[in-house]
C-alpha cells in the first residue's frame, strides 16, 4: 500500500480511488499504525530448585486495535521438557498428561500449553497486577492504562541459570480468532523495575521479548464493515456495495442472515449461539456486513461544514465494547468540534495529520449494542473550511478511509459518490476509474522508488 507516501498536493482523487484497493493488502504492515504490535515480555524474577518464576506481560502497542471479549489466547511450544507448576492470574485450558509426576501435580504438562486470562471477580489471592480481565486488552491510544495484560508462571524441569534456560518457541496469539503472527523470542536486556517510592530499582534475572503483528488478511477472508454515503446537496443515498461481506443466498447458505422483523428472530439467535460463537449472525441487508458506517454531509456554513456519522451494528451476536473508528479525511487537520465521541489525532507521518481515531464516551456510547433498535451510535463533526482545499466537488467531502475496530471498511466505488447538481466531473471520474489499475501500479512503483 504505497499511497500514503503520495504527498497531499497530488491528486486527492488518486488517493480516493486507491483507497478502494486497500482491502486487497496482504501485508501485516498498516500505514496508519506503522509500529503497531503486541509485545510479549517474559521476565524471570527468581530461580527455583528446578526452574524459575516469571512474569509474562503482553503490551498492546497498537493505536486502535484492541482485544475484546472473549479475549486473548496465548500458546507456545516448550524447548525442552518443561512443565508449569502453577500460574497466577491466568490458567492453561488443558492440563495434559502429568502421569509421571507423583505427589505434587503440575498445573500443566503439555508440550504446547494454551493460556487464557482469568475472569473479572477472581479472588484477590489468585490475582497479580494487570490480570483477570477476561482477556480484554484496550488499545494504546484509547486507554493506555488498560493496554497490558500480565500473569505469573512457575516453570519446572527448566534451566536454572541464564545459560541453561531455553526460550519457548512458536508463540501463537489468538484474539480470539486468527490475525496475529508472532516472531521468535529474543533475549533482551533484563527489565528494570522502579519501586513505587522511586527509591530503589530492581531488575529481572533474564528477559525475552516476542513481537506479534496483526494482518487483516489472516484474520478473515471477507470484510466485516462497509461505508455508505449521503449529502444534503443530492438526494441519492449511496449504499454499501452489494455483497461486500457476503451475499444473501437461500440456496447454498440457508439461514445465513435473519430478517429484522422476523418472528423467528429470537429462536434463530438462540439456535445460532450453539454453533461457532465467533461467526456473526447478521440482519439481512444487501451488503451483509456486521457493521455499517454512514457518512452524511449535513450542512454548509460560510466558514464551517458539518458531517453526521453513524455506526450501525447488524450483528445479533455481538455487543461491541470499547469500539473505535479510524477516519482519514483531509479536513481532519482542522476539526473544530466533535460531539459525543472521543477524538484523538493519529499522526503516522508528522506532515500528514488527516487521520483521527474516534471512540465512545464511557458509560454513554462506548458500547455498540447488538443489532436491533439500540444497535447504533452517532456523532457530528464540525470542520473549519480551508479556502484553499475545501470543495463539495469530486467527492472531496467524503472520507478517504474508515476502519472499525482496526479493520478496513469497504467504501462505495468513487464513481457512485453523490455529486453536486450540474457537476461536470462525471466523465473525468469515469475515465480515472478506467485507468485505476494503472494508477495503483504507478503509486506502488513510486512508493518503492522512494
Ligand atoms: C512495537 O511497538 C513499540 C511501540 O510502538 C515500538 O517501540 C517497537 O519498535 C515495536 N516493535 C517492533 C518489532 O516493531
Ligand atoms: C547471564 O548472566 C551473566 C552474569 O551472571 C551475564 O554476564 C550474561 O550476560 C547473562 N546472559 C544472558 C543471556 O542474559
Ligand atoms: C507452531 O504452532 C502451530 C499452531 O499451533 C503448529 O501448526 C505448528 O506445527 C507449530 N510449529 C512448530 C515448529 O512447532
Ligand atoms: C522488550 O519489551 C519491552 C516491553 O514492551 C520494551 O520496553 C523493551 O524495550 C523491549 N526490548 C527490546 C530490545 O525490544
Ligand atoms: C430467502 O428466503 C426468505 C424466506 O424463506 C425470503 O423471504 C427471501 O426473499 C429469500 N431471499 C432471496 C434472496 O431469495
Ligand atoms: C448485549 O448486552 C445486552 C445488555 O447488557 C444483553 O442483554 C445481551 O444479551 C448482550 N448481547 C450479546 C450478544 O452478548
Ligand atoms: C495537526 O497537527 C498540528 C501540528 O502539527 C496540530 O497543531 C494540530 O492540532 C493537529 N490537528 C489536529 C486536529 O489534531
Ligand atoms: C485551520 O484553520 C485555520 C483558520 O482557517 C487556519 O489558519 C489554519 O492554517 C488551518 N490549519 C491547517 C492545518 O490547515
Ligand atoms: C446525485 O448523485 C448521483 C450519483 O450518485 C447522480 O446519479 C445524480 O444525478 C445526482 N443528483 C443530482 C440532482 O445531481
């Protein structure tokens, strides 16, 4: 995805056209959050007669991608014949075969343990700091204070010096579905810990780090979100592209969606919950997406203009907690006011701050309820016009990109955008559409050349 490198003064349209390609990206690299990763830090705090006690902490360094319920699952493969004697703040999902142990039985004897967080409400004597949130980790921009998750692990049949300990291999992070790829554990400088009164510094006996990065391509084959558009200057509502996230197909996939007013709605939800709990059960729409973001250009004042944005949940199986939206629009560098959402400018490249992250106000609209009458949240933006760039022409007033919970939302094709009455731009846009593949490859070449 090279287009972010194109300077703003080059054609807005180019960016607009290319944005419709962004879902085809197969790279883990995210231009809007180039350093985004989850780092797992494994600190050995003490040696034991047959191994060590470590504190494992996952830091979510991603600006806008969080892990929501039912939470993370962490796995690895031991390098030797290690066992887990005990854990605090998390547990393995399976104990495995501990039959060769007499007396004390380990917590887990599997070669490839799978660890999950404990639930809120865990007794205090089984907790450590940053544990027990049901595997939920917030994003760095939204809530840095809750962007980490920790547990303590007591490992046996391991080395007992920094020369004999072997780092575990093949880390896997599920959140809870696929999407993350973890690199190898790297031994780093031991972590240092400052006491609360700042008067003493201690350090881990040995530390290793694992970095995991996200790729939407690995996460799901189809998109999960789409964008629809409308404006005060044109009656047309440009709906999400048909079949963005799937097609209504009664023959090959009966029951793939439910009608909102169906008398069988409740029983459909109930019978669906017994199946795979991560697959969405969506309301029947032409786009079949669980999430739709609608951008309405609402008003035009002399010095300002106003946009209304609404997010609708079509998924009967999911309440989105701590949802967030990333929006890219050239006027976001001069946002005057935003109503009833939190706002933070994201500046992946210092010179371009046209990207912002939005999320709900705590206890007011930070929960996007399951499909139904309450399944939507909305807000309005007030932008100050920059006389040099502002125009309602050529779809300029519409967003370049939108992400919901870190996943790209599919935009309608640019030639479908509502246009100004009497606008003479249509032939130009259509022409550009024809040469779109050429422009895409050009942008790619430029990006590589720089
Ligand atoms: C992970 O993210 C942190 C914080 O943004 C960054 O300092 C670090 O370099 C990243 N690590 C990798 C391997 O990208
Ligand atoms: C192991 O500990 C020794 C000192 O006890 C230190 O010099 C060495 O760098 C450590 N090695 C690793 C891999 O941490
Ligand atoms: C790593 O883990 C994955 C999934 O658990 C497994 O399919 C793969 O075989 C493992 N690779 C090694 C080298 O253990
Ligand atoms: C290891 O991870 C910790 C926590 O994220 C970070 O502070 C530290 O800089 C990392 N070390 C290296 C060498 O990446
Ligand atoms: C699917 O079936 C339902 C009821 O069985 C019907 O109302 C609906 O029109 C059908 N949809 C299509 C696309 O055939
Ligand atoms: C969403 O939250 C409401 C209210 O807390 C609850 O009644 C409903 O069962 C939840 N839905 C799902 C799919 O978790
Ligand atoms: C954009 O960046 C400039 C500084 O580079 C900053 O003053 C301004 O507040 C930023 N705009 C927004 C909307 O955050
Ligand atoms: C924002 O608007 C003000 C007033 O029109 C203008 O002076 C300023 O340069 C604008 N900032 C940017 C980054 O365009
Ligand atoms: C509104 O925009 C659509 C394109 O989405 C166009 O077909 C229609 O003619 C426009 N309406 C007016 C009144 O210009």
